C-alpha cells in the first residue's frame, strides 16, 4: 500500500504566501489535499501511486481568476478554456451582474439575447450548448455541482437576472421595486447565499459613454441605472450575515461619485469589494493614479477594497458583424445593433452615416479603443482591398478620398462586415503599469473568460504576467507574482483552503518551466457549439496542472480528469465539507 496518491519531487516551490522564499522541495498529496511538504529528498523513503519529477521546474499554487463569464461555457466545456491552458484552477462566474439564474423558463431566450450583446457570447452557441435544468439560483448551483468539472467554480449572485425575475425586464430597467418586489428580491438573495453563492455582482455603467455593455436593443441593463439605495439593501444582507463579497463594475461618467459609491458600498456591506477595473491609459495616466490613491485611502479607513487590474494588453481584433464595445457612443451603437443585413442597412442610412461622421469629428473617443482614427485595418477579405491592410482609419480616409468614418464603414460593407480591425494597445506602458502592479491592493485578472471571444483573449493573463512582467521586465519577484495570482484572490473571495501550498490545503498546483514559459500565437478555432468560432491563445511551458490533487493537463494536453468542485460559501460550504 502506498503512502500517498502523488509526490511532486525536486521542484522549486513558490508557495504563494510571498513570506517564504522559494526552495527546492517535495510535495506529497493524499485525498486531494497537500499532506506533506519537505526539502528535496525528504520523501525519498515514501511511496506514491504517481511520482512527478519537477527538477528544474517551478511548483506553485494554481491560479485563481475572480472575473470570468463562463456561465454558459461550463455547460459544454468542463475545463473552461482558455483559462485552464494558463494554469488557472479556480474561477468565479456570474460577474458584472450577468448570468442565467434565476430565470423563468419563458425568459430563457431573452436572457440569452442579453448575454449575446453584453458579453458577446454567440446566441447560436448558447442555444446549442445550454441544457437548462434550473430556474432558481440554488437550482443553478446544484446543476453546476452535478456537472463534470476540470476546474473549480464559484458563483456570484448576479443582480440583473434577479431583478428581471421579480420585476420583469422593462420594470427592472425603468423604476425602483415596490415594497413587495423589494422584499422578494431580498428573500431570494438570502436564499441564494444560503445555497452557497459567494456574494453578489453588478455592473453600473449608467447611460453615457462608459456604458459599453448594453442590452441587445441598445438600452442599459437594469443594474446600470439601479438606485444606490437598492444596492445598499443588498449590501446590508452581507453585513448582517458576515458572509460574501461583492464584484462591482462602476463607471457612470462621474468619477468622484463613482469612487464615493464604492466606499459607501464597502461600509454598508462590511465585505470585500472587488473594484473593476484599474488599468493604464497612457493618454490619461491621472485616471489610474486617482484610483490607486482612492484604494489606499479606503484601506487606511479599514475598508476591504481591492482593485482588479487589467495587466494584459488590450489588443483587440474585431469585425463589425458582432462588435459591441462601441456601445457608449450613440452613433456607433445605432449602426451596430442587429444581424448583419440590419447593420449594413443602418450603415448605409444617410442620417445615421452623418451621425457617425459627426461622432468621429466631435465625439469622445470610444471608452475601450481610444480614437477611432487610430484603429488599424488588420486584414481584409477581398484581394482588391489588400492595399488598405495596415492603414489606420485616418490613413484609410486619405487612401479612399473620403471621410475616415465613411471609409471604414464602406470598406466593411464591401466585405459583408468581415473586415478585421485592430486596436493598438494603449494600456501597457511599462512605467505606468508598474505603478499599478506595485500597489498593495491590486490583483491581476479581469480575464472576462468565456466572453468577447471574437475580439478579446485576456484569459492568458497569468502567462503574460509570468513571461513578460516577471521574467522579462522584473516588475515582480516570483514570490510576489504567485501571491497576486493565487493567494490574494483566494483571500478576497473568502476561501482559506486554497491559494497557497501549505499542508492541509487543496492540492491545486501548477508545475511549469519558468525559462521556457511562453504564449503561443493567436489562433481561430471553430470549437464552440453551433459551429461558432473564437480566438484562442494557448501556452507552452506548463508541464502539469493539478486540481484537487488530480492531474488535468500534461504539457498542454488534457488528461480527461474531472476533479473540479463547486466552491460554495457559508452554511452550504460547511454542509458540503461534512458530507
């Protein structure tokens, strides 16, 4: 009879605590938990069913990603790629107030239409890949629990479906709840937290230029315009229970008011508030500096606020047949709502075209891309248009001898909206990014995993951090990087059983070749249900990934093991442990 299930021998252990320096050692695993950690050779007399030779490799806690939108994808992909390809072993879903529970059966397609717009998940994929067997949020968690998982999953209670379930779509968008509706929503929140929800999430982007994730009809989502008092009513539940944390995406055109609201929410809830998001804008560096000053001051007051940082270049490639992140600009939003024939018709409408030109000349730059003039024609479909590839939109206007906005739309229309445009990153200047990275209260992430798959691939952020920011730039030590990638998000999420390599904790572990870790080129793959495609970016150098002690990937190849768990909070978590 063997002593352990697995022994990882001779690796350089970076335990995620950041207080202990790396050392060469052995780790023993039994029943999904870390059983022993010793200096190298300390387990030489012990036996295991499986021995992993980690000589020359880094052994670290699996990464924890608290900002994903895998709510749909987990129903057809147990490994939640691309995250699992980059060493992620635990994720949070239900972010930004979006999700699929609770949902009345007759509202299912309406909820999928919303998700198609706000998070750019193809409707055809959701229809083909989602087998609805839940209505309430507790039923949703039970559904997740039953399903095979190659990665651990926790879920926020998203406020949009909760409000819609009780009030209906139009009422939720247009007014505060009445007394009966409020009582029912608060009851359902309690019920959802009892079932193991890890807190609640919401997006509050108002109805201005920052409102870049709107409903399928172009209107704000319910949480975008919900009242502060309703938010506080949910927050007070967390304070009374002493349970849960909050994910908040807040940007309503009034920067100071936004930050003040975050403080009030943290005070009312007495809970961790994950603020989304802080990132570099090299054109306006005062923006992230104000946020960092704010989080430092909040911490001095004893408030449990963290900043989630976008640490990956915002290098988007998009086509106008599905892009939604211009939604904060009215003219561009108007011409990018609907299917392809509808969009083309709108783009050809003289009045709408005039509005687009006016927005180009006098409007603010789109919130997520910077000035449209600096967007680049990445690739074209028709050979006669090849001469335009590589030009900025401003240059395209000169080349086509027309207004740049007209040139962009006319080129796209001539190719049935299949022209690919590229946003040059403006959030990755090294000195500015280091200002964010060195702040004590920032954690990397905001992968948006599962969403925006036709123009974003932020799920690569752990590899990007280790390869670029740690190894090549030296912005972090390995110890600090692994603390930020695993321990810090686990602490923020309220889980004390994972995030570090310590005896008794879950054996969520990544073993990788530090010197040869690298991101692979972006690919287009047709692997979504409904024969839909997505951009993916894999990695090279991850030798082993273990989830709850079982190996899920070896050299980037999936083993087929499904040891992932649903991570519940509160009473439900205790009941699960006791079972």
